[in-house]
């Protein structure tokens, strides 16, 4: 019986630690631990999008990922105006 309580506590601790350390992660994982997709940040609207759905654009020799063409256009325009 004591072992069961210990196991439950260990499991709860594991869940707490996992959610605590997992909050800052940019990689989404499935239940079995497989990577679904890498998340990239839209520098214009600060939104995280899966890399396969992101609009990729090279501006000033740097690679950026955007949630939409609109964000890419606005970001590029802003860069050019500087
Ligand atoms: Zn955006």
C-alpha cells in the first residue's frame, strides 16, 4: 500500500515538473513523445506557428517565418523604412 502511495506521488511530481519545464518549450510533442512540428516565431505579431504552416521569407539575408503573407509584407516594409 505504501509503495502505491509513493508511486502516485512520484507520478504527480513528474506531471508537475513536466508541465513546469514544458511551458517554455517551442516543440510540440504527441502523447508518445514524438515531435509533431517545430514552432517558429512570427517576428511581426509574436505568434508561434508550426514551421510547415509558416510563410518563409528571406529579408536582408536573414530567414524569417511568418503566420501570414500580410505579416511578412508589413515586417519587410518596416525593415525597409528603417
Ligand atoms: Zn503574424
